C-alpha cells in the first residue's frame, strides 16, 4: 500500500488555529523577522495571541508564537514570492555542493549533479499533463503563487537521512512524499541517475506526490483549509494511471484504470452495503479504520465521477477549494456540499457506481 501523504500535520495546524476564537488574517502586508535564529520573510495568514501562521516567500508555512519573532518589520504590501533565480540561490545555500539546482517554467529542482537534471523536465511534463487534464474538464486552473520546489536524492538512504534530520517520520518502503507545510516534493531516483526510463519503477509514487503538489498550488485543492481526504487522494491515484498522466498519447479506458485500486474495490467493497459512499464523503475516519478499502473507495468514486459526470466533478472540486482558510470541515457540511452537485440519493449513486465498475475491463 502506498504510504499516506503527510496531510495530518497540516490538518493539525488548521485545527489548532480554527479552535482559537480570535484568528485573523490574511494580512495585507509582508514582514521580515528572525525566528529561532532564522530570518524569514512572508505574509501572515492567520494569528492569535499565542500562534501565528506565516506563508514564507518560498512557499513554506511557518508556525510560531508571535513573541518568538524578533526584529519584526513590514517590508512590502501583499505577498511577493521569491523569483526562480532567488529561490535557486537560497536552495544552493541550503544544500551542499554535491547538489545542483535546475529551474523550469514552474519548478526549481534540487538534484545531484549530472544526469539527475532530467527530473526537472519530468516534473514539468507532469505539471502540464495535470493542468491540461483539469482544464479540458472545465476546472479553472490558477497560476501557482510561487515556484514549486522538488528535492531529488541520489538514493533511498540519502532520502531517509534527510527526512530524519528534518523531523519527518517515514514508513518503511516510502518512495517519496509531498509536505504541505514546506510545499515541497521529496523523492529519490531509483534508477541511480542513469537518465533512462528506469525511473518508471517508482513512477506511481512520484506522480501521486507531484499531483498533490500541483493540485494544492493551482487552486484545485485549498492548501490552507481542510479538504476531504477521499477527494485529495482519489485525484492523485487517478493520475497514477499512464492513460491519465500521459493522456495526450494513450487512449482507451483500460489505460486510465488504477488496476490495484480497482481490484481492491472489487475485493472489499463491490456488492457490500450501499452506505460506503456516505461514510467516505462524511468524514476521513474510514482511512484510519480501514485504509486499504478507503483508498479503493476514494479512487473508485473519483474515477466514476470524473469519467461520467465531469462538469459536476469540476464544480464540486471548485466548491470545496473555495472554503475559508484555516477552517475545519464538519460531516454535515461535507455531505451538503457533495449533495449540492451529485444529489442526496446515495443508494442510487451506489447502484450507478457498482454498475459502472462491473462493466470495466478485467
């Protein structure tokens, strides 16, 4: 099973702010301050007497007590991200000289010197595939506020070593992850930088995590408000299929199937009680109780809606992405938002999904 993307940390931050009664923001200015010995520039997004959340110019979300900010000073109106050149310079200082930094139209990619530079174009290509796929289905894509950062390590050992030093716990077998707090994708090259097609050996994980990053930065998901986990994971799992991320050259519904999730659905959910859609939509709790079945349900429901009701699916994504920042998402509102686009007859919807699945190629 694919390791869960590190969304719980971001949700914990959201919940902490949402439960404080006096959350303000976003501010109409940027400030510069020294926090724990590090100079930070960015826009305050929300704050209370005991907590501030600040969006750094590099896309990182800084969470700190206001009293920890030393020598704070307003420096500009609104939010101004670092340019690709500025971010490249900062990343070259952050990583040692064995790493190079390559920029593309949307990415700034840290990678070992040599053939690893191919990763920049791979990620840019995935970005284009994602935005094209969403655009032709009527979803209004926004330009990212800042360059997207990806860090490619030489091997799994270097990847795990960096994560441990950064305080990020990784489950055994993790091949890559997107961090909502830093807004970065981290991965390692399983091909050892050979520059050939061997990267496809862990392509599903890379595409999954790159989809999260792109979706959160183009308005498909709202990075700073709670989003239904089935919706976030379902979309990323759809893009694991070559017929989705390589849609311009690959045709046929069989190429768009995530065969692993489809099989999991047929084994665990198909023909079961019809309330699985309601439980999936109403909360994220099922992911803790039964993760395998939950991922299968998330992909199946997402794939069905995108294939058969693309306009409603795009409107639903847009509705959820426009939620107020730093707010939690209760079950009643989740169900109401879903029903506003797809109706509230969950028994009928279950029958439609089950019939759709039964007709998919085996």
